[in-house]
């Protein structure tokens, strides 16, 4: 395994995905060097330069730092999300080149970079149209990161992989308003609703909205499989098993054993109606498959402590 000989640097090691990555590495006995908020503000180039210079020589760098918001508030923060994330990503690219050029940079991307489409999107659809208006600033910064990996890799002879992920949920996920993705938000609202004795389960958006969804350890295993099979490319890393919001809501109710009626309030925020990736290249090369269905994933997330504060 490539993770045994040299440590893996995890940027964002105290965030949702980063904490799970660090736990995954430590459980397997792989050396890991987490970098969290205490290291400083990654929009500051001097901070990032110091972090990379002081870190041990690494075999892999997992870049999971991002500034993100969800829901309608994104419309109010387009410039801020573009500015701060672009600075973070450019600083990481520069410090990687200067101080850790032996390491393979694995950057974690988002499907928001793709244009709207009624069909699953392959990698060839990257940069073929505008993203959904609600995520324009954030998506442009993610696009910059992907192209930055390509261009830095080509000019400086560096190894990289930009993995475009599913919507991920599990322990340590954000459940606070404006920061939680739809699945963590569903789980938190179900926990609170059942604790109150509600008979209705309020689910935002349309039940027919389609997304890719993976439990966090499945997504991490998929990234590991992708790393071992691919290099120097942008890659969709999902399961080719899209789900609807309605299906997710029903599975959440079953996981909670809560016989509530699902209601969709009029006027609630809804992003792109259909967003799914075609990950056939990744799946064909690796044979990877997820272990968790939605209901089992929700139960695992709850067992890992997700939404405890909402259970009364």
C-alpha cells in the first residue's frame, strides 16, 4: 500500500471529511499528518507555506479544506466563497510545488462544477457549461482547483488526482443551518422531530430531486481505490446509483422507526433538480462498490454520534 511508507497530509483534518479521513488512516495504522484550523488561515499564503514547509515529507496530500455554505444563503455569498476558496486552493498548489513536490496531491472536488443536465455527467462534461446559479462562486473556485492541478502537474512534473465526489454524510457532518448538506439536514430534522413527538417530517425541496449519495467511509474507500488506479486526471468517484430526495426521506424514517408523514413545504430552497455523475471509468477500472445503502448508512451515522444534540 502506498500509504505505509510515507505519511499522508490531511488538509482540513478537523472538518467533516477530514476527521473521517484521519480516523480511517489511524484505524489502519497508516501514518497521517492532520492539518486543522489551529494551523492558521489558509487564505494567507504565508500560513500555507509554513504548514507545508514544516510538515514531514509526504507520499500523499489529501486536500479537504473548503469554505462552503448550503441553501439559499449561498446566493448572498457568491463573491466571498469565490475569493476565499480561490485563495485557499492557489496557496495549496504553490506550497505543494515548493515544499512537497514528491507527494501526490489528491484534491476533493464537487459535482457543482458541472452544468445542469438531465443525464449522468461524465468527465468530458467538465467546463462545457455554467454551474447552477446558487453555487456559481463556490463552483468556479472548485473548477480553478481542478485546472490548477492539471496545469501545475504539467508544468512542474507533479502527480495529482482530482476526485469529484458524491454528496457525503456520516459522523462529524455539519447539521447546523446553512452548513449542512441535505442528508445530514434530513437526519438532524428527523432526530429533533421524533424527540418532540411530531407526526410530520418536513423535507425541503422536491421529492423527485436526484443526487449521488455515499456514506462517508464508502466515499473514502472509493477515493483510495481511485488513487491506486488513476493519476493525473479529473475523475468522477461515485457509485452510479443516484437517489431521490423522496427515497432518502423514506429511508431516514425507517432508520429512526418513526411513522411520520413526509411533507414538502412550498417555497423551500431547491437547487438543481437533477445532478448525478457518470463514474463508469472509475468503476470499470477498480470494481469498487459501496457497502452501505441509505437506511444502513443512516443507522451507522447515528451510531457514530451524528445529530446527538438534536435527540433531546
